[in-house]
């Protein structure tokens, strides 16, 4: 299963875990995803966006926190903020590693802050920026559901596979929080929800690709051949995004809700191994190992 079909799954609890130690100070290869520069830098570019992106998401949800009257949703928002804070800390540690490779992480972060806090938060309504947050949460959740079942990280270094598996599981757990605040508290219209979704659909990959261009320049791998092969991996007939397209499109349905869609087998397997062992590497391997044996 590619993680892109309706499952009518029930909501899972949001677990406020402390970010595990993934051994990010170890001897991780520069191109840790199967030795492939494009695939590695695709995930590295997303990692550079996460710390300030998570801070933006938290700010947009907090705008409406005082208006939430449902105690359950209040608790979910609290746990969402905790999880996003842990993601920020873990990805910052990895991003510091990228700095040692010559990646200008500080410049990337400054541009991101200028865009999100200096432009979006100043020029758009609080309801609209919350819509952008709900849209980004949908896209990260569909990747979380789909990437494990597709085996995207099977050839990754176990430490980075574990980091992204942990992040993915938590994205699944809190995937409906921003959406529920947007629709139940902010009372955003369908138009606002969809317009902010369409905008985020284009701005997110654009920024990822701009960061990748810098990273591949540093690597000496910024060639047409590398980009064509990589874009085929992403968008080709068997590309990872094409297989996620049905899950992506359900956001346009008037009756959409995040907990109606997404395979949960990978999530349950990760939880079982991590809750039993406390080992994020073993949990990440268990999820990808199941794909590799299939």
C-alpha cells in the first residue's frame, strides 16, 4: 500500500516524546541516502526548513489558542507545540552538521525567517497563515504515510532513517491539529483553506529546490543530468509524488478531514518497536525492514 488511499482510520493520541538521540555526531556519509546526491540533498533541504517552519506553525496555531473552548483540542494543541519544538531541536543539531560540509545554513534560515515572519505573517491574515500551516501539515503527513510504505529510505544511513521515521510518526499523530483549529475555531471558509493549500503546494517545493541548488553546488553535483534523474525519481510515472497524488487531492474535498485518510501500518509498527525497546534506530529499521522484505 502506498499510503494514499482512504482507510477511515481512527485518531491516535499525540505523545509528547523527548527527541531521541540519533547519533547525529557520528560518521554519517555526506550522501547518506544510497550514495545519491540528489536524494540526500532533497531530505537535507527539508531539514534546513524545519526549525523555522515549525516555529511558524506554532505561531500560527497560537494565534487562535485563546479561542479554543474544547479541552481535548486545547490538550492537542499543547502536545502539538511540544512535538514541533522537539523537531526543531533535533533538526537544528543535524543542520549544524550540514554547516561543516560548507552549506550556508545561516543564510538559508535568514531568508526563511524574512519570508515567513517578515512577509507572510505581516501581509496575510492570521486565518490565512493558519491555512498555510494546515496545508503544510497535510503535505508532511501524506509524505509520512507514503514514504515508509514506498521504501523511500530503505537505502538510507540508519541514523537518518531513524530521525525521519520518528519525525514522520509524530507528523501522523498531530496531523489534524492545525486543520481542526482552522475549521472549528478560526472558522475558515473553503476558499481560504484551498487557496492557502494551493499556494503552499507551489512555495514549499520551490524553496526546497532552491536550497538543493546551493547544496549541489557545494557538492560539485549541480548538473542537468543529476536534476533530470532526480526529478524523474520525484515526479516520473513511478515517482514517489505521483503515487501520493490521490492522498494529496483529497484535501480539495468539502468533507475532508485528515483522519479519514492514510495507511497506519507503518505507524503501528514503529510504535510497537519504539515503545517496547526505546530504540529509535530499531524502530526506524523495523518500518523500512518490513518494506524491504515485502
